């Protein structure tokens, strides 16, 4: 069955951790900040950023990348946060960017994407 291209989502950034890569945590923080701060310069922008597990911590009011995430939202990038993860980390009242979502919507978005980027 051929998919209707009009229903495809462009690229999706899939972030599963507040740190980028495996190794030194301080370096992982620096790399993730640089990655997210660089997204605003992409052309075209990703259509969606999905954050789950400790990645949801990047959307809190005290996050070093909150300004960049808000700028991406203002430019039309959809930011979805795993609700189960936000509950686990007890941060629902501290979210400064993005929308709390559920696993079905996350899986559906990934399934409809034409490119998934996992930093």
C-alpha cells in the first residue's frame, strides 16, 4: 500500500536523554545543549521534537536550552513530551516548553515521519 506523502511528517528529532552520547556526563550536557541550540539554524526546521525518559528534563523552566526550545516552538516546531516520563520525574508543573503527550501520539508521529534523527 502506497502512503500518501501529504500525511507524512518531515524530520522528527527523537531525544531520549538530557545528555548526548555515552561517556562523561558533563560533556554529554555540553553536546546536548549545542545540538538543541543548533536546531534553530536548520532549514527546513524539523516538524517535531519528541522528548522522553530524561530528555523531558530539557523542557523544564531551569533548563539551559529552554530559550532555544521556545524559539523552535514559536517557529512552528511541535514539541511533544512523554507524559509518563514527566510524571516519573515529577516535573509537570515545571514545564516551560512543549506539550505533554502520550505514547500513542509519539509512536504515531514517529511512524508518519520521513526521517528520524536520534542525537
